[in-house]
C-alpha cells in the first residue's frame, strides 16, 4: 500500500512538473514572439536589414554581444526593454562569434558595443554596459529625428504647393519635369516615412514621369540677410547675418545667431540661444544650448589619422563620426575640434575653452573644464570633470585624466593621472615634486657656475 501511495505522489509531482514546464515554455515562446529585437545570424541578414532601413528611413540600434561576455549577456534584457520603448526604431543584436565579418566591418573591438545607425551609416558608438548612458543617447537621437521629421513634413508640403502652382501654368507636366527637373529631394527623410500622400497631386504625376532629381535652391533668410538651404530646419527667431550659409538638414533652434561668413554644414544641429561668430566652420557636429562660439572656430573636421602600409605609403584613416558640444560651452577664437573616428569627440556642459586650442579626434572632455590658450590635446584622450589646463599644456594620445586636476602652464601629460590635485612639469608630476625638481635644478646650475 505504501509503495503505491509513494508512486502515486511521484506521478502527481511529475504531472504538475510537466504542466509547469509546459507553461514556462509557452511563456518563453510568447516572450520570443513579442520580442522586437532581431537577431542577426549572417552577413546576408545584416545586409537585408540595413537595406530595408535605408529604404524606409528607419534608424537602427545594434547591440554587439558575445555569449562568453557576462556584462554583454546581462544587457540583453535591458535591450529588450529599450526596443519596446521605441517602436519606430529597428533593434538588432549581433553575436560577434556568429557574424565576425559584421563585427570587423563595424570595428567592434570590445563587448558590449552599441551602435546607432542612420541611413546605414554609424552616427554614434558606445562601449560598455552603461544602461543610463545608452538610453540617454538613444532618446536624444530619436527625439532629434522626430523634430527633423516634423520640419521635413512641412518642407514637403511647401514643395508640393510650389510645384503645383508652377505646373498649373504649364501645358505638359512631363515637359516641365524634363525642363526644370522639379521633384523632391529629402536626404535622410523618405516619403514613406513622412506618411504624406502624393497620389493625385501634380508632384505625384511628376514622380511617375521618372522625375528624380530635385531643384533645391538656397534662399535668402529674412532675419539678417544670410542664405539657407530650403531643406534646413530653422526657427523663425534665428538670425543669419549677411555672408552666413546654412546647408541642407541643418537645424537651428530658437534665438540662434549665425555671424557673417559662418558656414553651418549639412546635418549640423545648433541648440537655442547659441551665438556663432564670424567665419566659423561647423560640420559633422551638434552644438548645445546657450553656447558661444567665437570667430574662426572650426568644429567637426577630420582628425589627424593615418596609417603606413608595407610599402611605406601613407594612407588616410576614415573619420566618420561626429563632435558633440554640450550646453553653456564657450569656445575661443581659432580653436579647432576634430570629429571622432571610433567614438564621438565630446565637450561637456559649461566647459570654457580659450583661443587657439587644438582638440584631437575621439577626445572626451567632462563638465566645467577650463582650457587656457594654446592647449594641445592629442587623440582619444579622456578628461574628467572640473579639470583646468594652463596655457600651452600638452596631453599625449590615449591618456586619461581624472576629475578635479589642475595642470600648470607648459606642462606635458605623458601618462594617466589617477589622483586629483595639482600637477606640473615635463613629464607632469605632482606640483610639489615638480617644484623640488626646479629648486634642485637651480642649485645644480649655481654649482656649475661657481666651478
């Protein structure tokens, strides 16, 4: 009797266990079906989704992961939550061991790595398991696209009205298309993305007539007399002085002031209340709010990156990323800030930069930093918050400087500075040690003179 009861209990436990297991499997399957993250398991899959994103104007966020990297695996659930929060973004996950060619092409060297792509091109890169920073970057990127998209829809409607008025006076729409080559040029924004119905309009007829090129002109801006591309997104309160030029897809916020001779390149974003001085050149960059960019500043140009092949030929290394300037930043005259090659060049909020400062590609400078005249910072340097660099300080490449460090004028940083405090000399050492070195040098010099 006893064995039969035991057997029955075992049978009942087994039955419930099987039921629980089946329920877990169903939940897992439902979760898989609900997942918005697409796993890329081959080069062909990668190419397909990149092509689809280009055609539909859909931004992409990619998580490069590896099964042997625990921080990367731990980010999977966060990535799922992020995908659920942004329904208009395509989320891909790539296992670097499965698709090595993609990881190599995108220059992924550490896990986890997150890339943000627009029109198939990389616009941002973040290495490491930092959920807050990733969410901040994605949110900023998505919001900028939504703002630009709203402006783009307005431009598209204006183009339709303009074309229809011109087409009404023409005898043949197709002839007008061939003669004046009138259509819509939308750069990163696609008609399907804008959800604007062209059917039945003259512009729709023109598109059907194989009219592909666009007549996109620069126009005079009423407030200041400068010129702007008609696909730029400019707040009505912005000022563009005579000689200033704003290119396509550039965005100018409220009360932005562009000085004479300043060039705002394609896709550049300038936050509200920012002042751009004379002859400033801006490309491949975003400028925050309430910034002051003095005369002759150049931001977003290629960094100094080259490699030498086996034959001794010097070839240029691609510089494809951006420079990002924070809020309330002031940049002195003739300062140059290069755009990134493997990560964006970043200047933190409330930073103050003097005249004639050189900041190389991939440099990250924290909040409230002060850089005096003729400071030179080589590529891939990381500087914390509240750092002060005296005049003509030099920092070698790939060096890190912790927060709350002050460097005396003329110092040269050749290795990481890991403790807050004052430093000086060449190479830079703690300030007291440097003063002892100077005093010893003077004593030795006097001894030599007396001999």
